[in-house]
């Protein structure tokens, strides 16, 4: 099959949409973020990329903590809203039922089926974004999202993002087991 050039504005799919929570000036603030990934096994580290002029940067710098809250499809409107408006102009602390965990400065969202509480480990300043690397210090999940003691992605029903077409999606069908589907190919 012949390949065609698609330029450099290419994104890897799927990108989970999360709500990054910070306290800014003592008030909870949430921002929709599509650039998030687990980046280390032990200790468990996450990285989030945030445009360097967003209000959320102030909260992360102020407290050295942030949360990564995983909304489900029922929260697509509220999640999108948190990406449309700035916490500099709009008080987003009342959009969700907020709770705090171990750090006391990383607000989390009760309505989200999964919340990860992070302590900032490193900040990498990039040309347009700041990459924040945080250690997961606590996690909170709805029991309904578990299967055999593990998080179940179908039950989490996370929101996924594709860019540059700017569309939201949900998880598709099971395709195979990791570290098992390729066994026997090299024999």
C-alpha cells in the first residue's frame, strides 16, 4: 500500500481527555487536557503538557501538586467547558463536587470515575508548553469501574480526543491481550 505525506501536525491516538486540577489562590480550578501519559513504572510518574500561558500553570507552581481526573462520557459537556473558559475569568470550583486527598492541594472530582493525585517531580519548559511530571501519590476509583480487582477501561468509559479534527470519542472493541497476541510469530 502506498503511503502519502500527512505533514507534521500529527497526533498519536487515542489521547485520553483528562481534567487537571490545581488550587490557585486557595480555589479549585480544572482544565481539560489531552496531552497526558504515564511515563515511568516505579515510581509511578505521569506527564501532562499544558500551554505555558494557561492559568493552571500558576496552581501547579504555587503548590507543587496537581490531580489528573478521568471523566467518563456523561461529563463530556462539563469537560469541554473546562477547556473553553479560563480560571482567570471564570470560577470553575463549583462545576464539580470537589474533594481532596493526601496532598490537600490537588482538587479532585467525585463525578470522575478515576482520580490520580500527583506531587510535582519535574517541570520541563518547552517552546509553547510546560511538561509537568508528577508522581502518583494516591488514586481513587469508583468501585463500579473495577473487574477482578483491576480498572476496566470499558467501565471507566473515558473520553478520547482526536486532533487536528477536534473530536471526542469513546473506547472501541477489545483487540487482543498485550504480551500475548504476538507470541509464536518469531518461531
